[in-house]
């Protein structure tokens, strides 16, 4: 028992470190726009937009409107989706209809935190949407983190879709 | 075997039969309760026992589930936002995925704004969550109070001063002082209080917990565990006495057949 104590402590510490805020959403937005973020814009989830959002997530988005920073060329999003029990807060940047960057900002679940590592999130770079609103390339999963992987895939599709809903010529909404 | 020995053995057998019968009757109640609770627990997933909650007042009282501390309410138009424990309720509906201290709530022209630690929640008139705003959306750090500015927009008293936002909550501006109508916490009306108490307590006890406790006897406290232990011993005694009686009866029949065969020869 005493011999296995360091291992148990190591595991407990790992779990404690895994949960938490990796980057404040405000810092993610500031970093994306070189410390000069543009004024935010709003996409209302109504009508077709709401139906498509629901189809992508498999459930209604928890709020009626979503905020973005940027323009129809390049936009940043802070989105949330539940992995197993708790919401995962993710920062996403879409540029020219393709994902430029995805980062797990706040992770509250007790399992599946491996999705925060760049070896996983880097796979999403330059990913776009197919006509069926699926990602146009395969993303390798992580065993033991299936639900978190699924949540990140859904949020990637959602950000790519919502980017297409930004009104043209509305650079500073 | 002498006649006396045969008689005492028959008496022992008869008394054992009697005991077996009474033990069986006593065990019947336990068998029914344990079988039913076990059957239901075996299908916890299909029956969603972990997400169904018990609303019986007497059962909640028995478990000692009580609302912690005082309730703080903020009226927003015809609705009321209340903090109960660490949960926040829009009238009697719990706001999901929210566990934080309620700072205040105000009614604005288009929205109701609810301030919790580090975040601002915008609700529609029908109580639907419109948006959840954090630091990235410009919500000032260390909010202490919220109110309505003379211009009808949201006013925030935060750790570093006073702030105002526009009617769409897109831009924030800092001001020196602000003569706003600040939200004041109130005690909820008695009928809402009773409904919230029931809602809070009702969410605290799942049907699975109750069934597990019935199955293990823990529903009756520490004595309940001993009671179920006693039932388990009772079942063992029943099984042992049943097997013994069955074997004696079988031996008796065999002996009787043998004797009859010998007589007929």
C-alpha cells in the first residue's frame, strides 16, 4: 500500500492539474487579435440558424445568441459544449472558412482532458466543412476521451457554420 | 432404534418443521422488499433511476435534506431570481449548469440581466437564457452590485469602479460615479419560498439512492444494516433447515420403501 502511495498521489495530482482554466477567454481573444480585439458581433440563433445549430450539436445551444469577434474573413469564437457532465469552454479561430486554431480554455470534466494537448488540437488546423456540415478531414480520437473529442468536433463544426452566418460587409458590428 | 428414540426424533423433526415454517413467514417480507428493490436496481439505466427525484416531504425530512442558509431574491419585472444554496432559480426553475454567488438582477428594456460571480446572464422575458457573458465580453472583474443607469442601460459597480454598457451589451465604458438604481436583495414571498424549498429539496434525493438504501437497510440508519444482516442469516438458516428437512424426508421415504419391500417378500 505504502509503495503504491506515490503513484496514487501522482494520479490525484494529475487529475487536479487536468481540470481548470488553461487560458482566460479574454486572453485568448486578445492573443488572436494581437491585443487589439475588434468590437464583438452577435449571431442570433433563430429559424434556420437555430435548426442547423441543433442538428450539429444534437441538442439546442444553451443560449439564444452567440458572440464573435472579427469579420466574414476571420473570426474568433468562445463556445461551450458538455463532454460528459460539464461544459468544456473552447476558443476557435476561423479564417477563410477553415479552422485556423482551436484551444481548450476551460476544462471541468474529470476525464478526457487529453484533448487540450496540441497533438490533438493541431489536427483541426485547416479543416473546413463539407456540404453535409461535417469536417472535411478525419480527426483521430483519443481512447478514454471519446466524449471530449466528440464535443470538440461538434464545436469545430459549429464555429465553421456560424462563421458563414456573419453578415457580409459588417466588419465592426 | 428404540421406540423412545424414534419418538424424540419425530418430535425434533416436527419442531424443526414448525421453526422452518415460521422462519419462512418472517423471511417473506424481506424477500419481497429485497427482490423488488434488487430488480429495479438491476435496471437503473433503463429506468433512469439516477435522474428521477423523490418529492415526498416525509422522505426528504427522513433524509434530513434541508435548504441551507437564507434565500436571496431579486425581482425582475413580473419574475423573481433567487439564490438557494449554491443554485440559482428563475422563479421556480433552476438555471442549468450554474453554481455561483448571485450578485444581483435587474430588469432592462429588452432583457433581464442577472449578475453572478464573474459572469452576466441575459434572460428573455420568458426566462430563456439569451447569452452568458464573461470577461471576454468585457464584463468587469469583481462585480459587487448591478443596477439600472439613468439611461436605462445596465450599471455595474465592480472592484475597480463603475461601468456602463450599451443596450446590446457589446461595449463597456468606465465612469467615475454612477447614480443608478441598484438592485437590492429581498426575502422571497412565502409561496415562492415554499415552492423553491420543495424544488431545491426535490433535486437532492434520487430514486436510485432511496432504492439502494432500502436494499441495504441503510434507510433505517445503522440499525437497518443489522436488520438486513439478520435477514441474510435468516435466509441461510432457512436454506440449511430446508435442505436438512428435505434430506430427512427423502431418507424416511427410502427407509419406508425398503421396509415395505422386505415385508412383501
